[in-house]
C-alpha cells in the first residue's frame, strides 16, 4: 500500500508538469486565472488521471514489493515455516479490496463531481467553441414520436426543415412539417414556424396550417451542444438514466455508453487480477531479480490493456455484446493469474 501511494504521489507531479507544458500557451492566451488553474483544473484533474492509471500502479507496487521479499529470501522463510501460500496472499487481497473499493467509489461518485469543474474549466479556457455540424438528425423523443431536422445551428438554436411524426402501433396518425424551429429561452419551449400539420384517422386527412406555435418537446438545445465527455460528469445512477434516454431517442452511440458504464464496474476488479498475477510472477527468486519480474510483468499488463481496447472496439464497430467485451479481458487474465498461481513455488 505504501509503495502504491508513494508511486501515485510522485507520478502526479510528473503528470501535472507534462500537462502544464502542453497547455500553458492556451491558458495564457485565454487569460485563465492562476487560482482557477490550480483549484478548478488540476485539483480535479489529478484524481481523474490517478484513477485511470491505478491498475498499472497496483501491479507495479505488487511486483516491486514482492520481488524485494523474494530477493531477500523472505518468501522462502515464510513458506518454510508452514504458512500456506493462500495465507501468504491474504494481506495482498485485503489491500486489493481496499483499493478496488476506493476505485469504484472514485469512479462512480466522486470523480464525476470533480469532472464538472474540470470540464467547465476546459470549455472556458482550453477547448475550442463547441460547434454542431450534424446533418439529417433523427431522434425518437418519446415512444412513438420521432423528429427529424435537416440541420441544427448551435449558435442560434435553430433546427431547419423540421418534421415530427406520431405513430400508434405501426400506423402514422399525425405528421408536422415546419421550415424551422427555434428555442425560446424565456419560456423554455420551442417555437415552430411556418408549420403544417397532417392528421390521419384512417379514413380522411385533416390539414392545419399556421405561422407560429409554441410546444414542449422532450429535447432541448443542450442535447445538441453536449460533448461526448459529458458522461464523465455523471454518477452511476445518472449514467443509467442517460443511457435510457438515449435509447428512447434512437441514438447511435448506445454501445459506447454501455461500454463506458460497464468499464466503471469492471475496472476495479483489475486490482484483484493484477495483484494475483503480480504476486505469482514475482514470488520466485530468479536471476535478474526485480528487473526480470518487472519486464515480464509490464509486458503482461500492456497485453491486458491492448486486449481491453481491442474488445471494446469490437463491441462498438461490430455489434459485439458490450458486457462480454468489457469483461472478457478480466476473465481471460484471471485465468492467466490462476495458472501462474498454480505454477508459483509453494
């Protein structure tokens, strides 16, 4: 635990220095206050990055600590005294439980709050102005109600060539056509301009025309302005609600949202898997000592991260089940850990 927190603490300063060197010109150009840089950005940035890299640092800490024990022949003495290998592993897994619980809490409830300040700072002082260039926008805003816009202007909150269709079962009962709709922030409603409504009752069609009509839709300008990283500001409950809303709207990035959600749950389990692999790898006293253990261990951890990225991309691009895509790296490397456990000297 000491090795882990010390490594994280030291690396935090390295992260800050490298990040500041890349963004200092933008901060100066946008006149970002020093207080905002420190407290709004970096105080909230460091926990995000630490949590992102915590599995690797857990792995490194386990290998460093266990290799030191092995090189001093302490593990041989422990096992020779009659202590079982499982009993030897117990404090490692107590530590893994603490770190996994901390990671889960940070990921799902604390870091989202910190990300609100961090991302708000980036929007104001670092990122370029958000612009929406989407064309042919299709959304389901409620069950059986679909809207379409040829284009949407983020700057003026206007959607051009707007239409809305209402279905009952497989039959269309109403269709609204409009030249454009515009958000009225004073009443928090949409103004539909130059509209034509066609109502169908199965026998005849009724047409209603008008210049302007106010209406409430289950969609707001925020839905067009939000960046993909907005989900980083949501806790687990809010993320579940957001995914359900996007499903209702027929969004195309549902697989990505589900993967992000399942990663929040699956990532803390990496603490157990990498702890098991790290102890099993480094508990044998070998020629080369810590260097040999560290080299092979980093190779395994790189393979773990690579495999995780490949499986996630498969889920996004080919309809691979998101739950399976997120958990299969954990399952496979857990089996690797079990194999190394049985091969470890006892």
